[in-house]
C-alpha cells in the first residue's frame, strides 16, 4: 500500500513539473503566519512535500523493522525459557520417581513461571511435598494447580484424595471425595477411592449404598463385588452386635441376600456373634441349618464346640449327616455331646469312642471320662481317659511351644492344623 501511494505521488509530481516546464512558469507559493511570510516556488514546495512524505514512510518502515526485531528476540527468549522449564519438569519427575523428593520439588518449581504445563508441575510438586511430610505445602501446590487449570478439578481432587489417604487423613479425604462424587457420580476412580475411604472408616451403611453404583458400570469383577458384599454385611452384623441386642443382629441377618447366606465364613461369623451374646441355641440352629445343606469342616468344628440340648427331631437330623460323614471326628464329638444333654448315655459313649478312634482330642477324652465316672460306674476306665486327655492336652501345648520356638529361631516350623475362627 505504501509503495502504491509513493508511486502515485511521484507520478503527480512528475506530471506537474512537466507542465510547469512547458509553460515556463514554475509558480509561487506564499504562506503567512502572524507577522511572518514564507514564499517559495511551487516546485520547491512540491519537492519539500515529497521529501516529507518519503521521510514519514521511512520512519514507519524503520519502526516496523524495529518491532519485528524486538518480537524476534522476545520470542527467542521465550522459547529458551520454555525449554528450560520443560527440562526442569523432566528432571524433576525423574528425581520424584527415584525418591529424591526434596531435589524434585526444587527442580519442579525452578522454572515454573515459564512452564507450559502448570498442572503437571504443581501436581508433581504436591506429591514431592507429601513424601517429605510437608502437607501445608502440598495443599498450597494443589490450590495453585486449580488456579492454573480450573477445568481439571476432578484430576486435582483425585490427586488430593490419594495423598490424603496415603497420609491417613480419611475424614478430609471423605469430604473431598464426597464433593467429587457430586460432580461426577459415575466416575470410576472417584467411586473406587470413595469405597476405599468408607472401608477405612468402617462405614458399612454407605458402602452398601455405594455398591449399587459400583455394580452398574461393572467397575469391579464379580468376585471382588462378592467379597466386598461379604465384608460389608459382616461389618453391619458386627456393628449391631456391639449394641448387645439380639433383635438388631437378627434383623440384619434376615436382610442378608440368600446368595450370601450360603457363605461359610459369614455363617460362622454370625454364629460366633450369637455366642458372644450368649444365645447358644440360636447359634446351634444357624449352624445346623447351614450344615444340613452345605457341608463345611470348619463349621462342623465350630458346631462341635457347642454344649446345647436339642429335641429328638433335631438330633435325628444331625445323626443323618453320618451317612456321608461317618468318619468325621468333630461330627461324632458333637453327636456325643448332644446325646449327653439328652441323657442318652449309651449313644453318647458310642459316638465319643468312635470320635476318639478317628482323632483324639482332649475335650473328647474329658466328656467320655465324665460319662463313665458319673453315669456308667466305670471309674477305673474313666481315670484312664482322664490321664490320656491330660497327655493329649500336654502334647498339644508342647507342640505349640515348639512351633513358637521354631518361628522365633527362623526355623521351618512343624506343620500344625489351626482351627478356623470363621473370620
């Protein structure tokens, strides 16, 4: 555009000069300002005007060139600073990964003003501060990350929750994750961290509610969901048992899905809670109903520990298990104890002796010895069983002592069957 204007002016000046030369009249130009008068030829005035225009054009051209030079060197400096910031971020992340947390924090923040990835820089600095136990600095970096990138609220919030959980700040993590859950109720990782937090806080009621959301998008495998359900119901049962009210405990049990009532450990745990409340008959019924359709060695062991009286139909039900499990010492012990409670001395002796022939246990010796001494007038044989029972008990104690010493000396321990507690 400037060139076009210049060309037009040159053409006009050339044409004007040519005509003035032809007519032999260069013309005059007079200008006055107050008491002063300025007079010159038209040709000189035109030349001066052209020179002025050329001077202005030259000034504009030089200004444009200077601006470009400034931009060039400014952009070059910005690129250099950006490269330094990227290098600092890269080396900071390496130090963070290798466990040099103080060095990582310094490097990450060294060129932070010129970084083109403030979010990653501040999140990484927060992790480095966390590892040094500097939780106030950690939270400050997370705040700056949010100020730099408000749209990344979920990512920043999840990072904060992870760090809070790692530090054991469960209440703070819960508040943070509850807010994130309101923002993104279907976010997979938000749900997982919220579940983790509820588990640490033993908030089984909220886990039960959250399980509905977890099942829909299939965030967990069927096996993990079942394990979590079992853990949740067990926690709910435990919470009610602390109230020492049978009605509250049984209410939770009746609400339990049928699919979970067949889980051995959960049944055993419920029975143990009933025993803690001294409701032995109810515990016996729960275990008997379970064993009638689901056989479990650990459940039989627990059942054999109960001293409770049952009616004839219930006794027949227990005896029917012998058809498939006639060589189970714990079942025979349980039957012996049930017969003792009903004063069926002969049947009780038969079952106890059969149990001893399969697996000798101190309790079986004691029950049989008492039976022979108190109800069958066989005191001498009873003394023999008392002695064998003491020897059996002493052998178990000695075995436990040897096992403990073996563990203490880092030796390979003698294998020992540990009674399941159903937990």
